């Protein structure tokens, strides 16, 4: 099979190679999946350069998320799974096939395209978990940083269904119309002066929750625009600068600051809870209440062009087989 691999951490335009290698037969409790689609995510770049929480086992096949068709099953796995469409979160998805442990994948309705299905196990579940963690009621305000990201586009749609007000923060004005169409209540350009005053003017009492993927100077400002008992959830590190605040900013408003990682969140859920969440997500997609979009698709062998497109446009890019 063909696979995109790297022998040492580093720049993904320089360290990735198209290789040909054999894949072993699935073990008794494994399935073998023909991978049909894989998204390019910020986590993939971090995994390849060695800065992601999950470290590569060198030499390593790239990729952390995908979707495909079960082609083989181990002797302990029901043959009824053969031909099923699945979505999965696993290292090594930038290959034509992958072996997965039983329970390391989820069945996807066949009417959901692979280009959509390949985005469900990381970004879509992350969006669901982040919104759940906010614990907001209808009419309360949620502030999103880096609101043009794939995760935030999903959060906006999910929040709209719950009648939660969304204040989307972006750099520049080119994303405003799209985010408002998805369901954002307001969209602000963080490059404009007086961003804190505008947030307070819009929300009246401040944000009841903030989902921050940036940190740095912006994260420091947002602590000042929270409502009493607000929750700040940090899930990204787009800025390398520290967030700074005085203790009184937290104490006087009874604020909570939390971190979010998808794997720990998944581990905190029971099997029945995850099944219910997955059903909610896939039903939302099949009924078109939730749109998981992508911009362009490239063949696996054209990974360098795909990465360049992703870096130049910032749009969701898919590698397909």
C-alpha cells in the first residue's frame, strides 16, 4: 500500500515522503479498513513536527483522523462488519489501509460522504464536547476566538440549535457573512480598536462562556469581558504568548478556567453516552441541520499540493483515495 511517512519530526513540507509498504493481516480483535478520506488538521502538523500531545513512533505514518470501509476482520470480529463505513481517530491515517482495534472506530451511515465522515471523530466530537462543557442556557452569550476554524463553524451550528447567542471573533472581516449565515449572532474583527468595549456593549453583562483557541494578548483581554460565574475553556495554543491576569479578575467574578483535550473527554464518557452523542451528530448531518464542510480534495499522492493549499487558504482540505 502507499503511505505518507516521516522518519523524524520536522516541517511537514520537507519531512514527509510517499512510501510503499506492506500491511499485515488484522489481529484477532482488529479490523482492516480501506481509508477513503482523511482531513488535514492543525493537529496533523503538530503531530508531524513533534509538538502534539501524542508523540510519533518513528518511522511514522502521518495522519490522525479518517474514514473508510471495513475490508477484513480478525477472527474475533463479526463478519457482519465487512463493508461497513466507519470513522476513526488513530495515528497513521495517511495511508491506503489501516488496522484498528475493535472499539476504535464508529459506524457511519452510508449516505454520509467519506469527505464528511472523516471529520467526525476529531473536530466534530471536539465541537460537541466544548459546547457541552460550557453548560450554557438559551439566550446566554458564548464568545469564540479563531471563529473561522472548522471546529468553531460546527460549534456555531450546534449552539444555534440550542438558541445560544454566539459572538464570533475573527481576524479580518472576510469571514463575517459566512459565520452569520451559519448562526453566529454577532461577528467582530479583533484587529479593530475597543474590542472589549464592543463585547460588553453587545452582551450587556459579559460572556457566560469563552472558548479560546488563541491565548496570548487576546486571551488576556477576554478575561475582562466575562459575566459572573463564567467559564473559560482553553483548547488551543495559536499564540505562543502567555495569558496574563490578576487574581482579582478571577476571584471577584467566581470565574472558572479549564483546559479541554478530546482524548480525556472521550475517556470520561460511558459507552452509552458516546453512542447517544454519535447518534445526535450523525442524525444532524443526515437531516442537514449540521453541515460539515470542506473546501478541496486531493489524491493521497498529492499531499504536498494539499498541504500547500491548506496553508495558503486556511480552508478544510481532504486527502482522498
